């Protein structure tokens, strides 16, 4: 398992189905030209610069593009909803290499605006051009919050904003900004429903290898490192066989209505041991659902241990205690999550747990605890 590290987008004709008609890209009202960015990178905080720099390199985009569960889910959601995209104005928030913009343009969108702060957008321009979409896709460099769009309103927002544990990177904030400033009434967001799930796992060997190392480093006691190591959630793939409790959904966001304040939350959870085992920590993942017309099955995908691999893997929070469980024992608690005050792209997570074991030795095995984590 690997610790979390950053993955690091004049003439207006109102139609009845499409909010806004296009004006050709070369007549756009945007202040942003090909040569400039609407946002001066130097004016951004070090954290923000670091964040956007991480998307400058092709490698991170290669990883995302090669994540077929991710990329094909977006393509399927657009292809299966061609009718929804037909003649629509689409905003691609954080367009990266332009893949989602091209999916939308190829599947009927009247015009697509792709916005990205990272220099990768210069590559997107070349790609959009050689693939023949220059007249259908306008690419603007800068923070979405700073660019001036060539259309006052858009019909559809597409964005791949999800980070580890869903909310790491805080890019959802930008999608909500786009929704509140640019989405026409009745407009759609792809995807528009996301949920976070939790379960218990047995991972004694790796956990203890990772923590016990600090007991004796070349004969010295390095144990002050142990709480520091414990504070870092681990991003890695979890074999579903390691899951030894029931799973539960802890939070669900509807992107059509969720507010920034909702992204800071405290939620209860309750899971039940499925076998005699040890619960060393909690594994979390998220699921996503795209809009679909009434009666049509929506495209959805999961980043969970029971689903196919995605580059988001899963996020594991080790607990201080190793919980010796018998089938039916209950682990309940609360999970608190919010942006870190120093760097709002990091996440502060707090897990309070109350393990209620039953049986003759239930009292000895029952334990309460609390762990604080920082995803950075
Ligand atoms: C996860 S990548 C997705 C890239 C592309 N849409 C794809 O699916 O391959 C997110 C992109 O959003 C950009 N981004 C994040 N926040 C942004 C903001 N506030 N304004 C503009 N671009 C942003 C990043 O630079 C990055 O290229």
C-alpha cells in the first residue's frame, strides 16, 4: 500500500431545449487568448501552484486516460445520452488533454468550452486541432473562477474532478462554482451523484510491518514516528477478501443541489463483523452516477474493492486498536471530514469508533477510540 500523494479543468439565441446558441470561437467575448492565461500563476499560493504544476506533466494524464473504467464511463455516459448533448453548449471543467471535450463534441454538442489552469491545455489545443474539433471546442487557460466564458450560460457541465477519498484536491468546489455561475436552469452535470462507502478490513501483516519498523531502527527507538505514520491514510488496492465487515454508504452528494458547506461533514457509520477475524482499519471508496433520462439505466462506476481497478484505488484508515471480532460484533462511530485550514486541497479526517463485541469475552474485546488523519 502506498501513502496518499496527489494525482495530481453578442449574439445570443435562446433555444427551447438549449439555453444558449453559440457564437463562433474566433468571435468569443473571452479576455483569454491562446497566448495567455486568465490567471497569473505567480499570484497563486505555493499550494495552488504546486497543485496545478502537478497537472502540467503528461504522466498524470496518461494514468487518467489509461484508467478505462474512468474514461469509458464518461464516454459511455455521453454516447448513451447523445440526445441530451445534441446542440448543447457544454463546459468541461478542468479539461486536461481535452478528452471529455472531444467526447462531447463528437456526440452532438453544438459547442464545448474546455477550461484548465495547467499548461497541459497547450497540448489539448494541438490534440483538438489535429482531431478536427477546433471549430467546435474553445479552450481557455486559467482558473475556471477567473476565466470569462464565451457564453453566459451552458447547458451541460462535464468534469472529472474526483480525488482520492472523493474529496481530496477539493476540485468539486470549482465544479460548484461553475454550476452556480454558468449552468442554465435545468442544466445537467456529468456525473451528478457521488457517494462514499466504508467497511472494515483485516490487514495485520502490512499494518504491523509499517508501524513496527519504527520500534527498532538500527538499534534505536524511533517510535515517535508511529503517530505520524498512523495519521496518513493509505491509498492502495484492497483485495475484497480482506473485507471482514458489512459495508455502508456514509455520505451521498447530489451535485445539482450540494453546497460548499455540505462538503464539510460529520456522519455516523455502523458496520457488522462477518467472521471471526481482526479489524485493523477501515477501507473507503466512492461511486459515481451520471444523469440519464427517465426510465433509462444511468451509467455508473465504482472505485470500490468489489469493482474493477481504477487509478483512485481505495483509501485505508488504520485504527490504533486491532479489533478482535466475532461474527455479528458491531463497529460504529462517526467520520468527520473537511478541508484542511492550511491547505484547503488537503483533507482533515477524524474517525471515532466504538467497537461493541458480544459473547463471553465481549467486554474485554470491546474498545472505543479516536484517530485523526491528514490526507496530503
Ligand atoms: C483530474 S484532471 C481531469 C482532466 C481531464 N478532464 C480528463 O478527464 O482527463 C483535472 C484537471 O482540472 C484542472 N483544474 C483543477 N482545478 C481547476 C480550476 N479551478 N480551474 C481550471 N482548471 C482546473 C487540473 O489542472 C487538471 O488538468
